[in-house]
């Protein structure tokens, strides 16, 4: 269970204590996304999956056919690190390749923090990020962002709970699950506050959705080079549509911390897949061929969502995202009481629908994450129509 200790209004300090559940990591329903894929899957936050054929055609069979399947290097494929360094405006030596961004976030929690250290986590959050801290015995102080404020982050709320015991501040931009970006000036203000109040702290920024935009223009620049205290994490899973490669990275400018993370990685996974890393390097080198058409598709999908929502005003509230293939919606309190919320969730399987409930991310259950990049556009339209019928089902059952 989660224990909340009295703290200032802007935060809570939580420690998950296992009772019947004996695992070191808290249980979270997001694991169901690995095993269930309904026809109308609106729970996924990725772009549509690339196929092996598409990727090999893009990279070139000659780059992989003679590849020796030995161990990879401790830091990751050199060409891949060069590609990531260009993406993030850092040096290749400042890049560490990991098995998805999730492993990088775990390595950071495991190696940077010690039991009873404090971290500040901006919520809602990517569940494995939060749960990695819990598994390591770290005290988590949360800055809860709010749907009614469009998940805007006030840097003063972070500053107010920083302390000399703070070792890490963790946030994502665009955020998961809302897709809202955190402005550059807010990040700078947090760094200023850390210098004054938490001099030993680092700032971890999950940039997993950074390369996903809707206008076909240049992506928002990485903040990896902004300050030596900044650590970034990302992967080819979301924007590029290649989560099965399990290739991610961290940018770590502190050489001592980078070495510690590399040693931790070696002890946990030894190295990454040589094949996956070569394919990921080729994918990033040619990423415009993937990102530009997907950006156009997402722009169309986002307008479909916006148009559909206009027909649901009064039943659903919405926060329009800034990036990524995901957004947050909320069942209107005046229409859906607690029982109707439960009926809503129970009705989804009958319509072959999946959504990601807010409680996966530290939100209330009447809020859900809706992914709009995974399904082809014609399936997305059908899925939204099915979702309207689920809303009808929950309300009509209340009236019966």
C-alpha cells in the first residue's frame, strides 16, 4: 500500500509497502499492454509498429547479413551513440545505450540513489519510473499536476519541496500520459532552484516523445546539453514505432556517474543486442522517412480526436496535447458518478476497446490516457465510435 506523510500541499512523500504482494516492484496494470491487444486499442502510446521488412529495407540488408552476433560493447554501438549524440547535441562519449528508456531510468534510480534518499517526481508519471524508485527504497516526494490546470508545471512547487537530501528531480516532456510539454524556461527555473536548495541533485528528463510532433517541422531541441546536471532518457520505441528493438539511451555528461551506470548495466544485462543496436542506428540515420509521414498522420488523427470530442462535450473533458501520440480525457463528474465510472471500465471489453486508466499513472480512475497513433486512421475512427457507445452504455445503465 502507499503511505502518505504530512508534507506541504504541493507534495506528498510515499513509500510503497508490500502486504499480500511480495514483489520488490509495485504491481501496476500497465503490464497488461504486453499481453492484450484489442481490435480498438486506444491504450497504446506508440506510433504504429514498423515491420522487420520495412526496417531492413530502410537500413539495407548488407549492413546486417554479415553481422557477428557476439557481445555488444559496454556503452553501446559506436555508430548508434554518434547518431544519438547528434539528436541531443552532446558528445558520443556522453551517451549510454540501454534496453529501452525504462532500463536507463531503473539504472539511474538504482545507482544514483540510495535507500532513504529523496527524489522529486512530477506526476502523473510513467509507471516504471516511479516503481523503480520504490523498488530501491527511495523516498518519493510528488509534485502532482492537475487536469483542470492542463497539467501545467509551476517551478515554484518544485522549489518548495527541494532539500539538501534531494538526489534527483524526475520529469518528462512531453509528459506521459498527457502529452503536454514543459517549457524551457520552467526547466531552467527548476535548475536554478536545485542549485540553491538541492546542490547534490540531478535533473532527469524523459524525452521519449520529443521527436513526435504534428506540424512536420523540426522537433523541439533536446535539453541534454543545457546543464551538466541534466540527464536525459529516450528510445526508438514511441516516435519511431520500434519498441520491439528494445533500444534506448541516456545522455550523462558527468563521467563518474556515466561510468557507474555503465558498470551497473553490465552487471544487469551485460550488453545490448548487437543486431538491435545496428538496426536502431540505421533507423535513426534515416528517421525523417519515418517521422515526417507519421507526424502528418498524427496531425490528422489529432484533428479527428478534436472533432470527435466536440460531440462528447458535456460527457468528456479533454486536455489537448503538445506532442506524442497520447492525450488525457476525463469522465465528466456531473454525468458519471463513481458507479458510472466503474460501469464505463467494465463495458470496454464488450466493445473490443482498450484504454489506459489514470490510476496506472498516479491519477484518478475517471481520467484515462487515449493513444491516437497506434491504430490506422480508419480503425481510429471506428474505435472512437465504439468509445461513444461505451459512454452510452455506462449512462444508460445508470438510468435503467
